[in-house]
């Protein structure tokens, strides 16, 4: 069979979730993927990094236990075992997707899709056609032009997990979320890490107060250089314009990602005014009928869960069950360091600029009994609320279980609840989530 109801190009978290959704709606589905099933997130992104970060958290817990009366000897990390565990996690999840595809009769093709004509593509010497096409081609690491970089061996976020040996001295060019998470993970398990960021600060997409806490935490164990003016990259060191040299045995360039637009260009899709992403409507349809685009390819929050949600909504449009698009304000953003940082919605500054009459309240985890008991008092919870209706416009959580707690607020907002319902909810005691209710009560008192 070479014709399908739905053809998905790209098997990352946007593509494979879209394929499964389409199959569950009774569509015949094919998926073309030129690399490994699962895409960037599963193979070289979210999942491998979280496996490494979990080892980092274990190390931090052991060191903390040593200071609280437990006789625990930490003798270092067996990097080969760590990598082997990561590989098993990835393999297991890949197997899960393949099994789901098989159960849903989804046809998976490993190869490069080349555009032929309207909804017709060539892959591995066969022609595949479809009634509807979903482009989920993802993104690739962006590598800036830096003097000397092209002449040296360096890692990107796509290749660092292939290392068989732990770097002794790791220099990271870039200070965004991915760079900081990898710095946190690899320093904890034994690398000497330096972060070089050309911008005024690291983590510029994060809340300023949370950013300050993470920066202070990292600065205790590694070198952070912001507003770094890189003069030249040598085979064993990065030289700055002030003459300072940072030696390395491994160099990681983690300076963001760029969408894979070649196929969209071949299809002559209409792009946005900056020529960066294909334009889509509220239902993810491109300028060509029956051709949809999702995920990193169309910009917005380049996050796995955003791509998955977009994929589902694109399929809903295909099957005649159109839903409102994924709204940036309700996409959670997470940083899996220690402490964790999680946020969604509008910042205080953005909400003010939008004209809202705000009530903003913030409390530290040092006020929370459970946080004190488990010695995790670093951080805070902040709520940004519209005074008139009590609508929660945004939130920032920096602290223990931040990435999990945030979903309590998101679920409430999705159900059109307000800060009043949050304040009235009965929370179990003692839990770190109680601080969320305390902040909500403080907001209500000011409304």
C-alpha cells in the first residue's frame, strides 16, 4: 500500500503522537523518519538529559545526607554504567512507540522523504501519497560562526550523549536551558564545567528571581562567564578577547536550535515575514490545503509537549473536529536543575504591559514545613493574578518538585478556575504543595 489517509513526516513527539491520534480516528497512517523513532526529545534531548540529571540529583542527595548524620561514602560515578542506563531507557521508549505503531497498524518507514508533487513523496525508492500530510520535521542544533570553531572538534546537544567517557574539563558555549541542565548534570557526576554566555546573563527566558537562584547555585561549583567576548577557539581552549583562556578536553556548543525547513521550502509553502517558519492557521494548516505543520518547524515554544498537543489538534482538524489552537500562555516551561524551575503564562511585566490590574504574590519555600523537614527550602512560588476576575495569568515555581506542582495550577486554569478555588482547596499536610495554597490565600486577601 502506497497511499494513506494521513502521512506524517517526522517521528518526534509531535509526529508520532499525531500518527497515533490519526490511527485512533480510523485513518490509515504512514510515518517517515530519517533518523531514530522518537526524534530529538527521546534520542538526544529530553529523555537522555533527564536520565543524566537523575544521577546528578542522586549525587546531591548523597552529599546532603553526609551533612545530616548519615555515614555515606561517595566514591564517584561509573560513567559507562550511567550511559548504559541511558541507552536502555531510550531503547525501551523506542520499543514502546514501535509497539504502539504496530498495534494501531501504523506503517513506519525509516528514510529521507523527498518531495515529488502535491502530497506525494519519494522515500527509499518508493512513492508514498496521502490525502493529508503533517510535517513534523523538527529542528537541529544552531552553531554560530566563531573564529576557530570550524577547525576543532566540538559537541552539540545532538552528539554529547554519544560520549563514552566523562569529560574532565567541559566548556559550554551557551547559557540557555539545555546548556544549564547539561552543566548541572555533568558537573555533579565529576566534570569541571565552564559556561560561556555572550548575552548579559544565563537563562534569559526564565523569571529573574529564579534565574538568580539557579545562577548562585551553579556558581558554587562551576565557572560562569556572561557577556563573554570569544576571540578564538583553539583545539584545547576557548580564548576571550580579554586574554582569558578556558581549557577543555570537550567543548559543547549549545546555542539553540533551528527548524528543519528544507522540505517545507521544496514544497514552496508560504513562510512568515522573517522567512523562518512556515505559516499556519489556527488549525495548523499551511498555505497548501491538506498540508499541516507542527512542532519546532513552526516556532513558538520548541518543547516536546507543545509539539504533541499541536499534533493532536492538527489531526482533530483533519477529522472535522476542529479545536482552538495550543495557546502559549498555557504551555508549561521547565528547568530540571536543583532547585527546579517551572513556569507558565504571563510574567508580571508582560501582564502589566497588557493592561491588567494585577495582584502579584510570592512566598519562599522557607515558610513551608515539609520543605524545612526535607531541607529543600531554596526557592519560591509566585502567582500573577488579574484582580478583577481572580484569573491566574501566570506562575513561577522555583523549588522542590516545581515541575510537578505547576500542573496543579495549569489544570485549574484549563478548567477556567480562579485563584479563589485554589485558595479554597484542601491541601494535604505536610506537603510542599501547601505553599501554593498559602500564596493563593495571600492573593485573595488583596483582591
